[in-house]
């Protein structure tokens, strides 16, 4: 992908102290984007992401924020604007699992997943949208020539479980299913402001969130039967798609969910005639 147009852009990547968020932050920085690396509790891991960006000649800062807390989100955006003066891209990635059978699921397990995975997306996306609208009016009042491309790009991290039901993980599946309608609705509302909103929905990507599966040879083999492409995904597989959605090359893509899953959503059980 051409990196020319990314030069000078600014992105916030939530939950970029590990896994997919870290890969997105490093990949975007490699394209010339200044990246706000966000962590919620593990500063050391957040710093590792930033150090890798800086060691490769990229730009970025490290900001602590729990995405489920409104005050944290507001101060992360304030710090971003104080440092860079603007925002171009939000990758709303932070998420977690608190698994339990439905019968045993506690209110705390339900609530925490909804708070981080869904309310966290609401808070981050709302703040980004407010900033983009402010930048748009600023440009208009400065009589700057309007770009033909989107003024702001939002990419939400969903999951194949926004369409594949997942017993034992109903809080997670409900949060990701919620992201789909949330994303489509805000995309409809924000498009007239020249803000593009899309989701990516990864399948099985090798990160700490699913270590318990890929580190066990039997579970790993059984996971591969769910993936027609017969390999587990890497965080970079997702980062490349995120970068494309953040680029002008996808300028007419709005309100879409891009599945990055090696075919997991193709009903692999039906490959042999069902
Ligand atoms: P991960 O555990 O490595 O990363 C999750 C990140 O979110 C971590 O950096 C964590 O610190 C951060 N986070 C958690 N709670 C937070 C909070 N309250 N505030 C700020 N940050 C917080 O796992 P991952 O696989 O990289 O997950 C990233 C996203 O991708 C999640 O939204 C997850 O649901 C989604 N996803 C992952 C997979 C997969 O197979 N790995 C598949 C589909 C979707």
C-alpha cells in the first residue's frame, strides 16, 4: 500500500499494549502515521509497543486509559490533541473475554465484557466523531479547500462472533453482535460529516486472548478444522486490513464489516456435502 497519503496522519489505537492492537499500532506507524499507543494497566507492555515504533523510526506517544471509563477516554483524546493538534484515525480495538456457561455467568462477568467491548467502543467512537466534526468546522472556517476524502476514519474491532453464536461466551458474542449494529448506525449518522466507520471481524488470531487454545496441540488441531484456509491468523493479517480501511484507497467503503478469518464464516462443516 502506498504510504504517501498516511504521512502526517494521527491515529489512536486502543488496547495496543498487546496482540492485534499492538500490530495495528506498529503497522500504521510504519506507514508514517503518528500513533497514540493506549494501555489500561500494563505500562511495560504498552512501552514495548511504543519502543518498537520508535526503534523503526516511527512516531508515537504512550497513554494510559481504561476504555470503559468516560473520564479516561476524554483525557486520552485531550492528550492526543495537545500533542498532535488533530486526529485522523481511531482503531477501537480494546476488548476482553470473561467466559462462563450461561447458567453460571455472573452479573460481574456479563457487565465487564459489555463495559469494555461495547461501552468502550461507544465512548471512543463518540469522542473521535466529536473531534472529526470539530476539525471539519475548523477547516470550513479557515476556508481551507475540502479534501475529496474522508476527514476521519473509524475502525472497530469486532469478531466472527458478531455472526457466529458462541455458547459459553454469550457476553462476548452479545458485545460483538452489538458492535455490528452500533457500527452501521453510527456510520449512517456520520457519513454526511465525511466520517467513515467500518469494522473488522477477525476469526482465530494468535494472541494471548486465545492462548489456551493454540498452546494445546489437541485444541489447536480441532481449531484448524474450523478454518478452511488451515492456518491460524496473525495480528499482522488484521493490521493490514485495518490500514486499508484507514486509507483513502477504501474511501467509498462505509458501514461494512470485513471478515478476516481464513474462511471461518463459510460453514466449514458443509465442505463435505454437509
Ligand atoms: P489481547 O488480549 O492481546 O489484546 C486485548 C487488548 O485490549 C490488550 O492490550 C488489553 O490490555 C486491552 N484492554 C482490555 N481491557 C481494556 C480496557 N478496559 N481499556 C483499555 N484497553 C483494554 O487480545 P487480542 O486478540 O489482541 O484482542 C484485541 C481485539 O481483537 C479484541 O477486541 C478482541 O475481542 C478482538 N478479537 C480477537 C480475536 C483473536 O482471535 N485473537 C478474534 C476476534 C476478535
